[in-house]
C-alpha cells in the first residue's frame, strides 16, 4: 500500500514537473492561417533555453509580410508622385524659361527708360542754361527787316513784342461787324489742296514803339524755334492737347498745366501739373475723369473751365474744374464732326476751340460753307454763338490753325520740318490774305497748335512731344 502511494506521488510530481516544462504556442503559418502547437521538451532539452518554436517562426512570417507591405507602400509613395510629376516637368521648365525671358525684357526696358530719362534731364538742363544765357544777353540793335521800297510805306523796323498786360484793350472794344452772310473774303484764291507752296505777298508790319511796352495786338511777325518740354510716356500720347488757363481762377491758377492724351477708346482723363517744371518731370498733382469722352485735340481751358467737343457729336461741353461737373453744353450749329471737315492730318479735328485776347473761339466748317473754315466767337458761359465769319480757305487743306488777337492763322504742313504759316484772316476787317511766316515741325507730326495769351507763346503737340514757340507781334496799325 505504501509502495502504491509512493508511486502515485512520484507520478504526480513527475506530471507537475512535466506540466511546468510544457509549452503552448500560437501563431500564423506562411499561408496566414492560425496554428496552435503544444510541446513537451524531452529530458535532453530541459536544461537548454528555448530559442525557437512555432511562435518564432510565426513572428518571422509576420515580419516578412510586414516587410513586403512596407516595401509596396514605399514603392507606391515614391513611384506614384514621380510618375505623375514627370509629365509636367517640361511645362514647368518652359514656364521658368518664359519668366526669365520676360524678366530680361523688363530689365532691358527699364534700362532704356532710365537712359531716356537721363537724356531728357540733360536736355532740360541745357535748355535752362540756354534760356538763362539769352536772358542775360543784351538785346541786339534794331535792323531793318525789309529794305525800303517805293511800293512800301516807311522803313518797317521789327523787334520782339514785349507786353506786361495779359489782356488787350480789344477785349472791351465793341464788335462793329455785320452779319456773316454778307461778309466777303479777299481776292486771294485757295485753289487746289496744294496751295501750301503759295508765295505770300510782301507786307510791311510796323514795329512797336520803343518808348513803351508792346501790349497791342498787331499781326504775327515771326515764330521762334520749338522748345520741347516733355515726351509722352506711351502710345496714347502720340496725339494730344496741353494748355494753360490764361485767366486761371481758384483753386487752380494760370501756372497750372493741363494735358489730355487723345488716343484710345475712352479718352476721358485730364492730367493737371502744378507748373511747367512738374510737367517736365511727369508728376501730375491732379487727375480728373471727365463725364463725357473727348473728341480729338481741340480742347482748351479758360477762366476755370475746360472746353471740349464730346466724342462723335457736334456738342460742346464746358466742364467746371473747381466743382468737377458739367456747367454747360450746347450743339455748335451745323458744324461737321467725326471726320467730315478735319485738318489735313485727320484725327477727327472737325472742331478746334481756341482762346485769345478777345475770348473763346471755335474753328470748324459746315455743309453750307462747303468745307471752308468758319470762325465763331462763343459766349464762354453758355457756349452760344455770338458771331460767325466764313473764310475762303479749305479746312482740310491746312495742317492746323490758331487765333491771336482775333486773327486766324493757318499752318501749311504738319509733317514737313520746315513749313510756313501761309494764311491770315482778320475778323475785325473780315479780310484774309496769304502770308509767309516760317514754322518748324521739329518732330514731324504736329497734331495740335494753340495760342497761350498769358505767355505770348504757341503750344503744340508734335509726335509725342509737348513743345512751345516764342512769337513776335507787330504793333497794330491805326484805323
């Protein structure tokens, strides 16, 4: 009995010891299925540490699968974008090359503009020095302009017309002329459009009295060399108009310079510069957007208002600069517009507004006049026609015109560098005649000429350039 009990106890002990040494493993095989393994080490293996088994194999299998998945994910993350990005690579390179090319072009344009600015500054400095030199130089002695002749009355000495007064006494002189329908021009015949080569009759103009300042309104004697003040910045400024108000009012004075570039589908910008120096530098102090589009280069300023022709119409507009609003508008009766009766250079210059010592004028033509120049004096407030004159010179046969002291002068050519002022019409006597006064188109495309009575100068727009001319007037003849 004791022996049997001893054997049982030994069996239990051996069984427990075997259970302590037995092991159970769970893992996935290579196909991914779950596998359970129960092993009991042999007596020879009980003293060795466990270094293998199904769990290790399963772990190796799972690690191998993870390595495969990681490799696939790495290949997808790196290979996909590279393949997608490989296609636009030439487009990116092309865009980069284009951007570099545009940058080089802009850099070249910047350098060219800087050179032009430097050249303009140099020219301005030269002109200032020349002006100062001329001011300091004593006046030359008077010499006869025309030798004495039995057919002429007197010697006829000429000298520059000075003048301290901005307005002539003719401003208040009553107009004694009758209706324009009964007016007759001189016997001068305009002939064909090639009349620019006319030989003017020799006419003597009395010289001003040296004992007093010349404030009169005689005939134009000569026009000086053009002085360039500024060149327009872009193609919109090939044609344009620039002007000063001879009787400026608050908030702008007579020194204010106004400018309109007249190329474009919507010409409405009016640039203002404080003075000529600011104009030469190109720094406007005021930019106004006009309510109606501007037609051509016939605008002018007078007593605080801008006067201009509305585009594609015969309507004249008075724009008040102080209130920045339209003060008056009126149709110019029977006036041609938008290319019906322009100057010879075109540009829809059918209606040309001007200001002189006697007020506001309009130069245009009508179907009744058959293309001949019509001159009308306008009321500066209402734009109503006060009186009209009809000449015998065709408007489309002259390059441009301007009015000084109630006298209309026409220029023969807008492109010839050396041309002439070839005709003069006096509204006081209602008579016209041929003249021959040299005139220079320095830049060879003159699209605007106007008289500035405050400075006794002509302002012109010559192929992108804003230029001015000194003028000389003779003493008015006694009636």
